[in-house]
C-alpha cells in the first residue's frame, strides 16, 4: 500500500489535480498519466466521500476511484467512537488483509491539520453491489462473509495481532462514553410494536451500561484478534459469484472474534433467515478458522459469545435510531434495530451475558 510520500493532502476534491492523481496512481499503474479529474458523486456523511472520474493522456488506469477524507464537523465524533486515523494507518502499515476489500492506492495522514485522505479502488467497477440493511443478503452470501472474517481472524489470532510490530497502534475494543445519553424515547416511538415489548422497556442505563458495556468488557478477556470493528451490512458489498467484501475499516480494533461475527451475521440476514440458518453459519465460521484445534473456540463458546454479541448491534442501532435522521436514513436504522431486537429475545442475550461474565 502506498502512503504517497511527498504529497500533501488537497483541501477539497476540486483541488485534486491530474498531476497529483498521477503521482498517487504511479505505483499501481506505471506509465499512466492522468489528464483530467472530476467529481462524479459526492456522498458525505461522518466523513467526506466522493467518486472521482479520471481520464488519461497516456497509459491506462481506473476510470473511477473512491476518495475519503475527514469532515471537520464530525471529526470529534469520529475520534471518540472509532478513531480518526485508524483506517489510513491500517492501509499504510504494510500488513495484508486476507479477505476482499477495496485496493488502497494512497493513505495519507496530516495530524497537524487533523486530516487524512484515502484514494481507493471503486469496487463498483469490479461488479460489486454495495449493500445496506434494506437489501439483506442470502444465507450463501453471509456464509462467504463469515468465512472471510474467519480468514482475517485466523491470520491475526493471539500473538498474530499483539506481537505484530506493524499493528502495535491498534487499540483493544473498549466501551466509549456517551451512548447512555441517547434519547431512547425517539427510538421507541419509531419502533412502535415492531419489536418485543421488553426492548421498549429497557432504560438507557440498562441497555448501554448493564448490557452493552458489559459485553464490550468481555472482548478483552480472551486471546484477541484483529477486528474489522464495524462489519454491519452497510460496510459490505457483494461481488459476482456471491463473494462478500468489507469496506470502511475506520473502527479497526483488537479483541474477541464475537464482535465481528455477531454484528455482521445478525444484521445481514432477515430475521427469518437468521433464525433458520445461524447455527450452520456459526459452524461455517469455526470450520474456516485456520488454527490448531486446541486454539479454536469450542462450538459452545462460539454459540455463547454469539448470543451475547447481540448487545452490541442492539445498542448501536437503538442509539443511531434515537438520533433521528442525523447519521443514517430512518429505514436503514429501523431494519437494523428490528433485527437485533428480535435476536436479543430469541437468543436470550441477558442470560448469555450472565453465563459469560458471571
């Protein structure tokens, strides 16, 4: 991965010149000279994002690339909840991630300006179909996704993450402050009778402290691995042949495998499909772990931690739903909250937490 040494970060998409982009792409597309850069799409959220269209005077390179940078208005929130520079650090530190993700052509950090910029492959050009909660996956697609997560986790299990000098900056996954102040009455009103009554009876302290923070505390009590940290379906895409890739690595952490596994699986399937095939998908994950049998979590442990992991998805999406339309569309939030709420009761997450945490 290139860190584009010697290049400064343009302050806006319109300041990205053909010469600058030529330098960024040089390592990956030798001989390509960019003639023009234009903004094909802006998609700003908690970060600034854009699809840039490129043309060439000589050589050949991608017709489009995806750009991502800091949005100053959300920098404090990103720094608190995920980490401002985690994604560019991951893709400039030299490790190889053994699952599908966008190729990264440049990952640049300017801490003095509190900014970063990433220039990445536009996976849509590879036939990728980006998903969100309103377009759930099939069981076969989720099976490919959990096998990809198993590949990632296997490569960095235990000392694979804690003993890797290139990853010494990766933090353990710990509970961040503030969720307990989410106005849950907004989420409750939006959910109405679409979730079990016990979900609507949870106070902020119960959900975010007694349940969510308790589960998050369990992530540092076992052999850790490298976690994507935020692998909900909105950070995924499906390739031809039902291959699944993962986007948005800004919340990369180390900790127990269950956070990635549960958060992805429970949110990517319809409630009916999850109920029908979650046990088989957990076996897919465990079977795909490239670890000695003695190091693998037992089937019982996978099941227990998977049941407990619903705490994370439910808390995150109840908080997001409580924020109105500030962070995600209402239909996306509702679908997630309904799926994690159903899993919370189906899997008796409070009892799993009691068994796991004592």
